[in-house]
C-alpha cells in the first residue's frame, strides 16, 4: 500500500505539470473551454474513447461477485463485467431518457437513479465503476460517499471524472462540470474518498492525444490541434478496507 501511495504522489506531480503546460500554452490569449469548441456529442465520443483505452485490462476478476456501473446513458461495461465472470452486472443511468434493456435479466438489470441516492443496501457490490464525467453527476462528495457505502469491504472500484486541470468552462449554463462540483484539484479526490471510507490506490490521466484525431471531422482539425495534449479525464482507482 505504501508503494501505491508513492506512485499516486508521482502521478499527482505529473498532473500538476500538465496543468502548467496547459496554462502556459495560452500566453496572453484566453484559453477556450472544450464546450465552446466542440458539440456535446463529439465530447462524449472523446470521453468514451479515453475511458475504453484506460479501462482496457484494468478491471479485476469478478468471478461470482456483484458489479455495479454508474453513468450517463446506457451502461457500457456490463458485458465486460459479465465476461469477467461477475454473478450480476447492474447498470444505473444518471440522466438520459429511459433505462436501457439488458439481454439476460437473470444476470443483471438497468435502472435510472440519482447517483447520490442509490437504491441498494450497503456493502452490496465487490466492484463499482462510476463514469461520472457528466453534467448529471451532481455533488461529488455525496456521490463518492454513496459509492463507498455500497462497495463491500475488500471491494474495488474506479471513479471517472473530468480532469480538474482540463479546459472546462467555469461559468455559464452550457458547462460540462456541474455547479455542484466540489473538485478544484487532484488532492480533492483524496479528501472526498477518505470521507467515504475508501482509499485511493492509483490514479491515471487521459489527455487529448494523437489516437483521438480520427474522431474529429475535417472542419474540426483546428480544434483538435488546439486541444491536443490537454487533460481530459482522471481515473481514481479505489479500495474499501476490510473491516477489522
């Protein structure tokens, strides 16, 4: 666990260097938010592509265990969880029009809920994935507390959020990060996870990188160039200590 702590400290330092690089890029010119440069649909594509890349191979074995995925729109990782031998993979939509259907109801189901008030008993899940890079995330302190509540002792999970040093609008009605967000810097995740009774064991970043160029239309290449190298998402990997 001490080794994991040292790794995380190194990653915090790298995240701060990314912030400096982004800020220095602007010089005397204002840095435009990603919301002002791309459509909501294109931003979702970037977020999904980055999440798929980071989470590839990042989930543990779930044999015989209960798994939960929270996120805007239909669940994206239920099939993968079942492929890792989860007993059941439950999806919770935050926002969206209606709950998506899942093929085999005996292996899980999908419902809509407020992520800060989940309809599950405490200690229900061995693995929780919170895809919270959404305007529907709400108060992150309360949401992470809910994740900590439903996560079983010895369980693992990941919280996916907008990178706190990313080019996200801080004012206006169209901003991606909701007004209730309590996150201002990387260290804030340690604080809210500690309050939730879970430990941060790793941290990964996703930037707007060369592999994402194909997601931009020809008329958006100028935007891609301006965003390339910018922090996009942060992945907070957590663990709930076993009760003594």
